[in-house]
């Protein structure tokens, strides 16, 4: 087993940085006090913030063209969990891991649960996979899964999702996330309405088996692998399906699954209003489903999404409590570093959105003062909340500077020794 980074080592590294952090923190505290904001309350909320890590993000991703694996990549779910534990030990905001089946399937789920408990990790949403055929699969998903014209293929896809619920129960998860690659690559190939009807019939069967305290999250995606149309193309199809299924069915927003320039924060608001916001897959995008690191390109968009989320929290919006998950593909970076960076980026957007005085903003909105309303958001966004994030991590026993501590620990080098490449990896892009 690859050794976790020692708590004493983290504390030792923090000690060198703490005087500077304290100085910055005190200065920020005074600045925020002038806006009637108590920094301690914000730091407390930052310390409580959580975003889950995708098991498939711990390996190097790739494109349709190639994959360039890094060293010491996890070869199975147990090794993925070891990496997730390191991410959480340093970041202190990523306690839950979201698995992907059958990539992460094991023979003994009790053993897997015991293993994650020992690493102080919890299980987030279960992701089913019916977008590829497994070795020896009797009925193919080549022409779709839950919406396939073949009943046998549909039955197989339903059965897999029911298995996912069973495995999730063993792990203590409460959410099943369903994304299907179903769709068409040629105009006329698929009957839009009939395909959607078949999808809904299949989903109703899955929904019927959902434990009472579970949610079913539906993930939409505009294109790929179906490049002409997809069955759950956009948030419209998504919410229609969720409404058709029932209260436990909600929509999941993957930031990369929209057309360029779409106003995602407004979609988020609509889903909140109708109690249909299930959760997020955070990432960033330049052209399409690029799966770039969260906040690496459009940090303001990410902040504006959190503006809606914090607003819902402030208003105690009924039925509000989305799950936050990273969903990225790391092609040229060390996945552990990218995931730590991204978790902090999402946390930063949340914290910055907490700085907005909601009542002041409502006042500007009601009086149609566009400039001041916009500036209220922008002023929060440009406030450097780094000292709050650093202090929250340090107080929780994490690293002030996670990447430096990770590099100094030599974790990747020791993983490379203990994990010779198996030639393939269960990582992927969803
Ligand atoms: Mn996703």
C-alpha cells in the first residue's frame, strides 16, 4: 500500500508558511470588517465545504487519439482510493469519492467499504456505464442502451443500473447518476420521440427500484459519442425526464455539456426553482466537453453559478441541496495535483459568492441599478479569498499549499515503484 502523507509532515510544511498566511488573513479580516463581514463565519463555511472526487479522474485521461499515461497510476479502485485519500488529506474538502461501474467493480463490496472507511473516505454518487460494451456482453450498446431499439439491450442496461444501486447500497451511497451515450450520428437515423419514449420506459423501471432515501440524477450532454443528436441532449430534455419520473429524479449539470456561451447559471436557477437541481460535474471548457480543470478558463462563470447556489442557500430554498463533484480529464498534469487545484478553485468560487451582501444586491435589482448590481458581484469575485482557503485547510489539518507539500512528500515517486504499469487503466471521460 502506498504510504499516506504524514500529518506531522504537513504540519511542519505549514509552520513555515503560517506567519505570512496569518498576516494576509488579518489584513483581509479588516477589509471584510469594513463591509460588515465577519471573516470567521466565512472561514467556518469554507472549512465545511465539500466537493467529491471522481474515481476515474485519478488516472490520466486522454482523447480519441491517444493517452499518455503518467507514472504510478492507480490500477484499481483500491489504489484510486489511496490517491483520493492524499487529495483529501491535503485539501480537506474532498472527503467523498464517486465510483464508476463496472470500472470500479469488485467481488467483495464489504471489503471495499472497509478499505474506504480506513482512509476516512465516504462514497458519493454511483455512476453507471452503458456507453461501452463489456467483454463478452451478450447484447451490444452500439446503438444505444436505455433507448436501444433492441429490447434485449435495453434490459441489459436496466439490469446494470439496478446492480449499481445494489453496489451503492453496500457502500453507503445515496445517489445513482445516469448518463447515456444514446443518440444518433446521422439525420433520420433515430426517431426522436420514440427513442425518448424508450428511454423513459427504461428509466421508470430503474426509478421504481430506487431506495426511498436515494436520488436519481440525470446527466445531459449535447454531443459525443452521438454527434448529431443525443437522447438527453440538454437541460430541457433532462428536466422533462426528471419531471416524468418523480420527485427523487433530478437533473445534473456538467459544465462542459452545453453549447458554447450558454448561460449555465440561469439554467441552475431554473432547476433550483423547480426543485430539480441534483448536482454538478465541475470542469471547464473552451470548445466543448473539454473536461479541463475547474475554473482554469472561466472562473467568473463558475463564480456566477455559485452566486445562484449561495443565493438559494441564503433564501432557504425548499428542496435545495445539490451534490458537488469534479469531473475532469487530466491529460498532461499529475491527476492528484489537478484534482487538488480544482477542488480549491470550486471552493474559492463558493467562498467568494458568500461575500455578496444579498439584501444590497436585491435592492439594486429592484431599483434596476444594473451597474451597481453587476459591481456587487464583480467586487466579490475579485476579492482574493486565498487566505480564507489557506486558513480553513490549515485548521482542518490540511496543507496551506497542497501542491508543494504533495511534491515534497515524494508520493508519486513511491507510487511509481509500487504500481508498475498494467498497460491499461480504468480511467475515462464522462
Ligand atoms: Mn460528467
